[in-house]
């Protein structure tokens, strides 16, 4: 394992359209499938989004669409290695919080996961993730 995809890169892969998708998939194709992983935190973020969509849906077609979205998330995450948020990641997370790194909680958990495994985080969100000391980030959509 060498790379961890941030939720924004995963969303690009799921949309399967646009120049960001073309550039990202071209870069991923240069690597073995075992070198790129998802985080359980990204799974959590996406299921929260699906849950919110389903809960706000009032029409049957919207409810059906929400469950289709949820099924797609499950399918996508089942097709790739998923890195857990384990004790080492939790320790890194707590250390980053103690350093008062000002990054959203879920992003900080993703960063802590990447740091605990020595992974490069693939993201377009350099503004936030660059605040995390020692975190290596790359944007594969450029």
C-alpha cells in the first residue's frame, strides 16, 4: 500500500466523468491495484451523505435513488482495500488535535490514518491537508 484516496478523489471515481476523472484514472492505472486504498473514514462520510439524502427524501423515486446511492457506495468500497481507523491512527489523531491542527474532524481522521501507515494522501484539498505536519499529499487530478 502506498496511497490513500481522500473522499474527494473517491467521489470523482464514482462520477466516472470529466477531465478530473480522466486524469485520476490515468494516474491510478500506472500503479498496481494493491497500491491504492480507501479509508473507512471516507466510507463513513459517504454513508452519512446517503443517510441524509434518504432521510430528506419525500418522494418514492428519491428514496429509491438514495438507496441506489448507498448500494453504489457499498459496491465501490467492496472493490478496493479499505484501511481501518485503528489504534495507531487514533493515536495520531489525538496528537494532531493536541497540536491544535485546524482541520475538520473527518479530514483529520483521514490524515491520521495516512500518517499511521506512511501513505501518501491523494486529494484536491491541499488547503486543509497541508496544515497537517509530515503528511504527504498529491493531487492526481491535475
